């Protein structure tokens, strides 16, 4: 049974929080302060279940998945937590009683935009699902000080503004300094013979290090009392690990370590599907992976004495190649700290790691220059060399005399570390994210690897959480569905099939149109309020919102708009007006993407101000498209544009969100479409 919501106690707690946090009465508090006070009260409602869940896991000792990801595109937490607690309506009422509008309070929360797009949002949706399904799971990531940049439109161009999402504090996070870990960079490896153990010891010397401090964020399951954890790591200077560095006269080293710590977690790299080979990026990767792997081993050893069975209790799910140093870091700990032999360590590692591929775009493949990689991670590089050596031997055994195969498949080649190859060699599972994508991996992109190890390959088609992408973002549709088929679909989405029985029911279909109209009016108002553009709610809302990429073909959609404009100019008036809505961020250095945004903004200017055309056609470029804006936009959509160049979109997940909210998909046969 869920704990019953006590409205009086909740109201009292919100008032107390305002007092304790801001020395104010509730009437004096700003909306932001009320948001903070409410969020702390909600966190308080979560915390017992959080404790109990973790205690239950401790007792049952289930296998735990560590979802390792550079990105978690969480969006806002308050509304989602209220829904998953099962107290949304009650808290809304309580706020009403206090004289506050929940929507306004929710609007105070900045998005946690610790991700670029699809890959980061998938990680966030999976955390929600894992908690709802009751799996023991951690998200492991980085607590970036600055998330995905905010997009401003100025004079027809995109301008990037830093996203200082932590400036008012994050009420849902919990700092856990007692679980801090040390992470080492650079220096050199000294080999010392340990005569007692009769083996070589590899010791990293002359390194710089940082202190990784975890912050835990609760992930609330849907009405099941389960609360999992997203653990994001902050970097702090190591000073209290090596207090004496000043005394030794290593003043500059202390300053350098301070800078290292500050830089590592400073900002999310805003380029998706594009590899640039930046040293700081590799530092970020090793930083959070080393800390997460250390923490996972430590947790295992608290209950288990035999490290050989680690894989029975832990899986490291690698979200693309970005966390792939986990393969080598796990090897390092097993070899150097646990004292295992290579073959033992390799067996454990390859039964622990699993790799998800999200792209076949050549320009997204991570290939680190060996010079950089070995300088930053000298011991890790030695281990990668040995992994490569043995892997190449295995290739030669299977394909004797075929050096072309070796060249194509080796982990180290042409002065580079190929992270995808390391991920495949080091994992028991390699999955694509839609049937078509997995087929392309097996038959083309990763064919050599599939031929050699077909059993590793499998498909896991992406999905989305219905809690955020239906229940939270589309209340009218949720109510309508509940009235028709009950609320069982909230836990079991398959029950939505019951709606098929109403396919020919005119009354139901008309109601559906009314719901859509209500959502279109809400979006119309939102666009008018935020961007001053007035759109016609009776027009067809034709929407393409996603990161800007050539392969996603926003440009083709813009060409369609130009055609439509010229056609109307020629006197061909469409029977129903159309509003074409775009929303997209371009990576700051992606010139063509920025040019396409400029094109769309020019069209918006031209068309909306042309009295011949604007009654029939309008263009809107949504500024700063993000998770929260998606929650406004998607329920209002008539036509969902999913028009990627076939084979290039691994899955897509926006496609699913639009479909769930009753839009018609206009799509190519790509990804999961
Ligand atoms: C790599 C190296 C250096 C810097 C950045 C990156 C980088 C960052 C982000 C590379 C790729 C990404 C993001 C990729 C991504 O979002 N892929 C999308 O993943 C979705 C979830 O599986 C799919 O639905 C989309 O089709 C896919 O494009």
C-alpha cells in the first residue's frame, strides 16, 4: 500500500520549508521559493521509500544494472515525481488551498538538460521504466555544472547561452561525500616485482588526481514504492587526499589539480553524432567511469567475498561508446587491485559489460589518438594494448593469413584507439536500437564482428515512458482514455489495445478531436506568449522537432515550405491552412546546421508577414527546444515529421511520443518508424 497523502501535513511542511529555507512566510515567498519548498516536501515524501527500496535490495541482493551514460536528459522532476508517487491531484489541491497555481510552480523548475537529444533522453526514459518495473538499477553519469546550452534567436540566427541550471540549487539531489572516490590522470606506470606474490605490480606514479563526489537523485517508480538512484559525479580538488603537497613545495601541482577538478565537470559537450577528439572529453569519460566502477566493486565486496562472481550481481550497460573505458577500468581494478590473472579478469569483464550502439554515422565514431589516450591514461592504455594483442590473435586464428580482416577489426590501428571495437570485444552483448538498425549493424556496419561473434548481437527496440509522454504532458487525453478503458494502462501499456474497439465510434472520435483542439489551443497560447507569433488553431499543425542534422532533413522540410509558399502565391489556396513548426538546436560548430536554422527563420519572417500567404501558411521556429517544450508541443501535433534519410536514424524516439499523442506520422522507412 502506498502511504496515504496527508494534505494538512503537506501544507504545514511547505510552510515550514519556506520558513527554514528563506526566513519568510508563505505569503512573502517568491514563486521560485515556493517551488523549492514544495520540492523539498515532495523529496521528503520520497525519502522513506528510497531508504526502504535500497534496504530491500540489500536484503534480496538482486543483480544490479549500472546504466553508464555521459548523458541523462531528465527535464523537470517535480511534476513527474508527483505523478509517480500517485499524489499529483492531491498536491495540486494543496497548492490551490495555499493560493498557488501548480502550473506556475512547475514552471519555476529549470530542465535538467544533462544531455543532447535522443541518446540522453532514452537514458532518462529507461530510468523511469526500470524503477516502475522494479529492477535494481543505477544511472551513472556526470553532474555537469552547465547543461545543454540555451538557444536564443537573435537577428535570424541561433545564439548559445550557458545553461546555469544549478543556480538556485537542486532540491532533489543529495550530496554523498562519504562515497567520494579518487580518480587518477597522467603520470607514468612503474613496474615493480612483488616477490611475496611472485608477480609484477603496476603502479601509476607522478599523476594528477581529482576527488569524485557523488550526488544522488531519486528515480521514483510509478505507484510501486520503488525509488532507484541516478548517481551523478561532481569533481573536487583532491587537497585533502594529499594535504602535504603544499609542504613539499608542489605548489603549482596543487593549483593544477584544482583546475583539473574545475574543468572536468564544467560543461556538457553540445555536439551530438560528431566526434572531435577533445582531451577534456576523454577526461570526463574516464572520470565518471572510474568513480562508478570503483563504487560498483566496493558495493559488491560489502556482501561478497568472491570477486570472480562479480558479473552475477552487476551489469554495466554502456550507452554508446562514450563510457567504453569501463572495459579497461574494470580490468585494471581486477588485475592491479584484486590481484587476478588476465584470463580470470577478462572473463569477469566480458560477462559484465554490454554495449548499445546508437549510430552508424561515420563522423560519430570515437577514435582516440593513441598519443593522447596513453598520455592521459597510461595504465589503461597498457591494458587496452593487451586486449588488442589478444583480440588480434583471435582474429588471426579464425581468419589465418587475412591481414585485411585484422586491419578492419583491430582495436588499435593507424595510431588510434577505436572505442566501438573495444566495446564489442569487451562485452557479452551488442545491441542496436531498432530492428532495422540492428540489421544494418549485422549486415553492413559491424558485419565482420557479427560474422565472428554472432551470438553477441541482439536488438532492443527503443521505447519511451508513458508517465511523462502521456500522463504528464497530456491530461485531457489521459482522462479520455481512462474513461474509456479504465486506468490499467498506466501500469500496463498493452491495455491501450482496448482502444481499438472504438476505432469506428463517431462519438469517441469527435471527443478525440476536441482533446486535440484543446492541446492545440494551449500550444497556440504558449507560442503567442513566448514568441509573439499568432497561429491558427484550425490549421494543420505539421511539426518537426529534434536536433538539427543534415541526415534528419529539416532542409527538405524547409524546401517543402518554400514550394507551398510559391504555390499559394500562384493562387493555389490550400483547403486547410497549415502551420509548419520546427524546433531544433544546432551544435555550435556545425555551420551547415546553423545555416538551415537561419533559412527557417528567414522563411518565418517572410511568410508570416506576407498577407497573401499567411492566412494559409505559417512557419514557427520554436526557440530553445527542450524536454519541457516537447511536453507542450507533442500533444498538439497533427502531422509528425520523421523524414530522415533512410538507414541513418538508428531508432528515433520522438516518433513514438507523437504517435502516443495521436498524431499522424509522415515518415521514411527508417529507424523504428
Ligand atoms: C561523441 C564524441 C564526442 C562528443 C560527442 C559525441 C556524441 C554525443 C552524443 C555522439 C553522439 C551523441 C548522441 C547520439 C544520439 O542521440 N543518437 C540517437 O540515439 C537515439 C536513442 O537510441 C536514437 O533514437 C536516435 O536515432 C539516435 O540518433
